[in-house]
C-alpha cells in the first residue's frame, strides 16, 4: 500500500503541475477545500499527525504516512523546479477502502516545505468525506489559528505555491497566472 501511495503521490505531483490539461477527473477526485498549516516545530508536526490519525479512526479511514520515504528520495538528478516539488518533509494520505482506492485527504509540502497543504477531495462517499473534512478543518483552525485557506481554482486544481501571493486576508493567484487556471471550456 505504501509503495502504491508513493506512485500515486508522484502522479498527484505531476497532475498539479499539469493542471491546465483537459482530461476530466472522476467526481470523487474533485478537490473541495485546501488549507496550509505552518509546522514550525516537531511538536506541531506531531500534533498534526495525531489529529490526522484521530479523524481517520473516527471516519473509518486508513492513514498512509510515507514521509520518511520521500525524505530519502534522491532528487539530485532532477531540474530545480522538479526538485522543489519532489522534496517533501511530510507526505500523508487518508484513504477509504481496503484497496486504498479512495483518497479523501492528502497532506503534502512539496514546493512549500514546512507549510503542508491539506487537500480534501469529494470522495466516493461524499457525506462521509464531508464529516471528516468539517471536523478536521475545525480542529486545524483551533490549533493553528493562522492556518491559511488555499483557493481551489475554477478548473478544480490547486494553484502552484509560486503562483500565490498573500494579501493579508487570504491567498490570491498572481494576476498574470489567473488565465492558466480558468475553468475548462471557458
């Protein structure tokens, strides 16, 4: 299962980079929400992992934490932009199903180390995924009041971290990058 998650994770990283592609994804893969949490200390990381495990147990999900494998990944032969996205300090997935066939939450700091994004997908069981999402987001905002919402773009993708600017009240996509995230067919 962990090996499959790394493969899916690499695929997810490539998918984020190719967000302008016109290939339609299944509704269950639709990103509903995303939030950035700043992990400044080992205690912050431990708190986040404990929170993920607690919500996964309560929601009937399975946790795959392959962070250590990603830390050991040799990216030296990749171009700098790819190295930045492939270098991760945390990489965790919350899955539903015995075959890990329904990822509902992904935690990944590739391209923004130390500031993981928790991305929430619609899931094959939206009502169950919604309960996990609502509870986890509430706990995150209580524990990290400075957590920042990451916008889900009209095309369903998340923007690249380098395409975002902090406005003081939220993230916005740089004006010159907005068109790349237009809804498909617009």
